[in-house]
C-alpha cells in the first residue's frame, strides 16, 4: 500500500558511519564456472509475508509522478544522478523508467550486454516525454561506471564535479584524469538546475558481496561528498530476477525473498543507506511488453527519489 512506504529523510553521513563487511569471495578473481556455482548457491527461500509493503495498483504513484513539479521557483526540474559499478544497470534503469511511464518498452540510454567495460562514456541528461510538447519535471544523468583499477572507469572527482553542477552535457570521461577548469565542458557558474538533487547508487543484487574493495571505496567517497553537500541518497539493487529464482518466476516474491533481504542488509552495512532508502528493481532488458509487477518495483523507487529530492529543494 502506497501510504505505508516510509517517507523518512536520509540521514547525513559521516565517515564513521561506514563499516564495511566484505564477503570472502571476490568476483574479480573467480572464473565463469565459479560464478555459476555462486549463482546456484543463491537462496530461493521465502518469508511467509513480504518484509515491505508495496502498492496493490500503480495508478496513484503514476498520477503523483505525472503531476510532480518542484515547488522551489529556482528549479525547473529535479536532477537525479545514477552511479555504480560497470554493468549494474544504470542505463537500463533509465530506459525502464521511460518504459513504465510511456506504457511500452523504450530504449533511450544506450546499453550493451557484452562489453566488459563501461558502455557509457559521456555525461548525458535524459528527459522523458510527458505529452507531445512537454516533459516530466525530473531528469536522469548517466555516467561511466566505476571499476576496480584506478586507470579504468569514471574518475571519482568527475562525479563530485557533476554533483555540484560543473559538468556540461557531452563531456567525455577520461579515467586517467578528472576534468579541469579549462575544459570547454566545465561549467564555472552552475545554477540550481545544473546541480544534482538526488544521488542514486546502483548495484546488481547478485553481486553485492562480490564487488572489489576498491569499488566500495570509490562509492563511499562519492556518498560522503554528496552528504557534505546535503544531497539525499537512495540505492537500488537491480537484477533481482537473476539473484533469486523465486523472483524470476514471480515478481510478487521480491519482498518475500530471504536472499534479497540479506543483500539489502549487506548493502546498508557497506554504504550506510537506511533500509527504507534501498529498493529492489527489475529492469526491462528482455521483455517486449511492460508488466504491472515490474512497473511497481520501478515506480516505488522513483517515487522516493522524487520525494527525497523535493525535500532537498524545499530546504534550500
């Protein structure tokens, strides 16, 4: 039920809040065969009742999102930045949100199912059409994924610059060097519209315990920087159907899955998110039609992003 989805403001983070507990396995050093074994070991046990309520219908959330406009007159739209490891499903989430809101499968942000490196190489803003001549009052920014090696993946300093609104659309990320002020894509005087209003950490549900220490370190650094700026933060665990067979067969089991609940707890311990700031999501990657259950997961996450972002704008 929509009313029972908690509306709590994310707490301001400090360095001492991060106490990471790593799993002894590390995906970076395991063969494909080992990964298959790990997948088989993922539990399919279910709780008798969902550990989180979610809406019986999607109409109320859809109506809320369609009507949403920032109350702060200095902001014409809410800016949501997605970050996380490569292959987490950041671009796919943007496409999935558009698919839900338009009622048909859509691909706006480019994705790649085979690349071992980040397919996103430029900083891009994605708007979603609300009508033939208007857009929804929120936008997504997609960035290059984080990688274990310092010479690969997006530079953490570039993410910090994007949070402050200093990065213009079209900037091509350079893993070895962060943006300098003399770069033509550097925005020296960002407005409130240019700044990020919500930071979203995106992590695959089947890889929470397998990410390298270096990726966790980079994500924590970004989180702390956003917290210093007062930016609210949420996390989404993607690929829930790949992590739990019971969910793959029935999306209504998402918040009954004991395995997925453990991944939520582990993510909270690793990055410091409160449980009500972590959402389970299945992106549209193989389907040709939208489904109510998958829509509901995406909409619940989006609703809280908008709620937290609006609180942030109203407090400025």
